[in-house]
């Protein structure tokens, strides 16, 4: 198939950036979207043009590195799919495809389609962990956990931290990411000791990073490649209210 | 590592959301009481005017109530503006291709419908409470020694332009409420995936009930279902 690509090109963080048009001809429908970009980049190199910079790593849909907004959809048009798992068969010959980076003040563009997502790391450093003393590995099932809680915690822990929720939110809010990270511990006994401080500290860090506020659009849930539910935002709100009334 | 002091309740994003919800519920409470009070228009002149007189005579309670609702309304507006400004700042460069998958039009226009509702509230107060926009209402003959609220409302709504303003404003209010009511439940964490879609329907229905309730008054006047006690214009 032959495609027309409109790609965001930006030399560095200081550059203003602009959309450039490229022809992607003879693209196989079996390719993944990133493989299509690889082919385009090979051709750009041959033509002496700087290849398009984009983030990627595992290409298995689990690392959370790929981050492209395709025709206005973070991770493209397929539900519950990362860009690396999106295949060209979902496009048709002659399609015009807009490729843009995640757009958020807290995710500044480093180059072309690559954004700096270290704000997420700082949110995790503010409380997205469980402090444990070092020592021998505890026995499996030494701490009984109700199946329902373990399942819910695992649903939250599916978050790969890609930032599509921020990219999709009309307010560029990171609330779904934060909600997943707070919830994955709140449902487990291991998370109880630091439960109150965790929500306060992580929320504070998120707000200081310059993400927007959640106003219940639910765009995040619609684009999340791991289909994290907004029920975790409801859980986060409960955690915050609990932490507010609870004495430290 | 980060060592920031946790933000205070009203500064934290979830705190602001909770404040919007609490003050919003209070305004909904006021809207309910105001609607029940006003619907006495359908009972008759004596009922509405004696209700209005009772309210006016409870001076201390009236001003206390007005102050509380004013403060709550002010917090709602203030936090609404803060949220809007912060949210705009959070995405300095917008998308060339912008797609909306889930967010309702009501949810995306909360700030603007809110701003228009506020300007309507100002007009409404100038119109019926302070009678600044239509000072002729002050010349209405007294009804058994009481100010004739009943005739004032009918006179007001007999004017097509005024009724149109009320109709538009009430539509915007219903639109604003349709997102607000379901949001309150999410903000307090009282939702789950199975109820959320139903909650959106219930939210729309409640908003519709408010709309029908309020708009029934100008419509009843325009359709002559309710008319001036003298049977015509004063």
C-alpha cells in the first residue's frame, strides 16, 4: 500500500518544530506500524535526510516505550493495543496518517516524536514502592491475600507507564497512571504500611510536574493499551479522602 | 528522590475536584429548594405571595442562607477558574488532529456553560430579586398588603425575549448538570464499571427533570395556562 505520512519533526527541545510530509510507498500490510517507520527511515537515510526519531524498545506491547499519536489517537486506532502491536492491515492504500508526539507540558519533546517521560519516574520515586527490609526471599503465599484483591491489584499493575492517558486527556492529566500505581499497592497487604503517605506524596509530585487535573472525561480509559479502568481513579479519590481524614 | 511537602487539601488536584463536587452538590440542593418554592406559581397567587412574604420576613435566616450559598458558589467558581487555567497550561501545544472518543460535549464545555450560567444568575438577580432591569415591577399594586411576586413573574415571562433568555440559560444549566451529577459520584469514589454508564443516564435524567421543572413556568405563562389575576396586562 502507498501512504502519505504527516510527521512532527523537531530538532531538539528548543526547536519550534513543524509537520513534514513523507510518502511511504510499497508498505506491506503485515508490517507493524514501527516496522513501517523503520522502512521509511531507511529510505530517508538513503536520500540523505535525518531519520524520524521515535521511542521503542520491546516491540511486544509490554515495555511502554512506544508513544505515537496516530491520527489523533494515542497508540493508534486499535483498542487495547500499543503502537508496536498495531499492524498496517488496519490502514488502507492511499491513507493520510498524522503522526504526532504525546502533547503535554510535563512531557516535553526531546526530538521529533520522542518525549521526556521522566516526570512519571519522579512520581514513582515519590511513593510508588513498598519499603522492605532486605533478607531471605519470603515464602510464596506466606501472606494470605483474597483472590479478588490480588486480581484487582494485578489489573492495576498492568499499567506499563506509557503515558497514553496523559496524551489522550483533554487536560493532559496523569490521573489514570497515578490511580493505577496507587491502587496496585492499596489492594495488597504489603502496601498498607505506607498507604497514607503514598497517595499524598505521589499526588503532590504529579501536581508539581505540571500535569492537568482530572475532570472525568474518561478519554484515558478509552485509549489505554492495557485497558486500565477509571474505577481505579475512583479508588484513588477514596484513597485521597481516606488519607485526608486519617492522622499520620 | 523527591522530598516535597504534600500539597494542602485545596491545592491538591483531587482536593480541588472534591471541593468542586461538595460546592456543586450544595448548589444542586439550592436549585431543588428554589424549584419547589417557585413551582407554587402553579398553585396560585395567594400561595406564591404568602410563601415569598414568609421568606422575606425571616430576615436573619434569609441573609445567613444567602451568605452560605454565596460562599459555596464563589468557591465553585474560583476553583472552576483555577482548574480551567491549569488544564489549559498543561497542554501548551495542541494536536494537529484532535480526536474525542469518550468525553461528552457537556464535559468539555463545563467552563463555558458555567460562565454563561453565572452571567444568567447575575441577570436573574437583577431581574426578579432586585428588579433593576425592569423597575416597573415595583409599581405593581399590592396583593393583600404583600408584594405581588405572582404577577411580577407572569409579567416577566410574558415578554418573549426574557422567556427566551431563561429558556437558553436553563438549557445550559441542564447541560452543565448532566456532567456534574455523574462526576460527583466518581469524585467521591462511589462508582464502579458496572454502574458508571447507568449513572450517566441517571445524571442526564435528573438534569432533564430540573430543566422541565424550571422551564415549565415561562412556558405555562407563554401558553396562557397561567395568566395575570386581572386577566390581561397591567
